[in-house]
C-alpha cells in the first residue's frame, strides 16, 4: 500500500512540477515578448505585467509542494540541530504536525474569500482575468503542501529527508 501511495506522490509531484515549470516558462516568454515589443516596435502588451504576476503566483504555489515533500522548506533550526537525536526527532515531528495544521487553517480561512471572488466575478484591471483563479492557487498550493507533508509522515519518508541522510 505504501508503494502505491509513493507512486501517487511521484505522479502528483511530476504534474505540479510540470505545471510550475510551464508557468515559469510562459512568464519568461511573455516578458521577453513584451521587452521586444516595447523596445523594437514601441508597442508593449498592456496586460503582460498582470499576467506575469499571476503566472509567478502559479509557479510558486504549485511548486511549493515539491519543496514540502523533500523537507527543504525554510526552518529556523539552529538550536534544534544542537539537541540530542531523540529530542530533535520529537521536535521535527511536532514541527511537521504544526505545519499541516497551519496549512489547513490557511485553506479553511481562504475558502470564503475564493467563493466570494467567484460569485462576484471580480477581474483584474488590465487583463480582465478572473481573480478567483490566481487567488485559488494559494489554498490549492497549501492543500498540496499539507497533503504531501502528511503523506511523508504516514509513509515514513520524513525520516529520509536530506537533513537525516548524512
């Protein structure tokens, strides 16, 4: 069963990494086209900056799941690293559980905002893009992070994070 879960995790990581990379490539391509248009043809793309911002939001909040799975997110652990192994392991577990709880709280409190943005059909000024989409990427990304950290704990993969391999 754990092997099937890990197989699903690998598929999810491949999907979100591909989507994050596509968003980054699209953002860079749009920026390049806008620079060429502005400096060589004196015509910029009016909605390019908004679109690039939304693409970067997608890149970050979709790609953060891969970071969470690998256990390489930012930690303030200078003091924790000096503690005995058993205490460090207990604090690592507590940190992961607190991480999951924080992700769940953010998703819970974001849900009404996302619902309202969709109901009112709020749109960006320049691109006339529905704001519900980039705003929804935040709780989607945090949901993916929380899910992957929970799966990492349940499968025992958290014990083989890069910090524990050496």
